[in-house]
C-alpha cells in the first residue's frame, strides 16, 4: 500500500518509523506486514490503538472498522495524525491509564510499543479492563533474542524492556488474558535472497551505514526501497528465531 499525503512528514527520531522515506522503507514495511495480518480482527469493531505513533497503522485498521481511536502522549504526533488520517480519532493519553470506560472496546491494538513502556504489567491490566469479555488484544514487539542478542538490556536506547516469546506469553497470561495466537514475524523468501546478497543480513547492512554515517550505496538503497509487506512471513514455527513477536490475546 502507498501512503501519500499533503501533510508534512513527522521527523525521524529513532523511536518510530515513518512512511515515505526510502531509507526507512524496510522498517516501515516490516511494521505494515503485522498491521495487514491482524487487520481482519478489526472488521466492524471499535478499536483502540494504544500508541498510534505516526498514524499509518491506525489508518489501516480503520478500513472496515466501526471506529478507531488512536492514543499517543506526544501532542505534535497527534496533530499530525488528525491532519493526515481523518478516519482516525485521536486523544492524548498516558498508556498507564487508558482514558476509556471499562468493558467498552472490541479490540486494543499495540504495535511495537510495549517495549517502550516502564510498567508493562500495569499497561496490560489496563488493556484487560477496557476490553469487553471475549474481545482481543493485538500486540507486536521486537523479539529480544534476535533484536538484542545475548543482552538483558536493549540495544535500542528508546526501549525499556524487550521480551522473548515465552516472556510475552507469561506476561499476557499473568495479566489475565488467554493467549489465542503466538507467532513470529520473519523474512520471507525474497528477503532471504537479499540477506545473502548483503553478506548474510540486510538488517546489518543498513545498521552499518547508519552507524558509519557514510552515504547509502546505490545497491543497498535500491534493495531497501523494493521491500514490501508481502516480503515478510508470520508463522508459528521456531518462535525464538523470529524478528518480531506477534500475539493475539483474549479477555475471558
């Protein structure tokens, strides 16, 4: 899907991804793949996106939903979302206390956000509170084992705590959810080919350029620009080797 808007782009801070920037396209499409895979849960539902960021994901979920409310703490971000994505309603909020009445929401979406939160357990309890019985939490987060391998503290300075798949499962059940689906997002066949072309890892090739500050090689830039959401796969096989964790949890 393409994202074209007359509204100026939000600046890149390293904390969120932004559509429409060639050098950012890999990360944007990786996030988009999860939104597209989980969007069917949002059809005809009232959706609360806890941490909507730039807003492209909330806008995707709004296609077919009864309504989408995007929450974020940053006022500039919310102003951008309101202008760029008129289908999305917005409200400024701290995710430690969701500004929604108990048992009023059909779906809570939380994509690539929980790793930024200091009180993950408290946030999940808030999600449980606002959901109607039988309704779902959709959640994705980087897999700690592959995102920060061999470390207890995240490599990303914006992350407070990253999770392994088993830790995600334990966190959700501990908050009172039933885990309906636990899967991992990984590279599909075409990205596997690109990994091989760039020394074994397209991700590492991008990180090396970002760290060095050197200009992007044309071949790498073209490869990154070519990535689509369809180049990623979400499977339940070998979760520990996945790039991102994808979970669907139900409020009993």
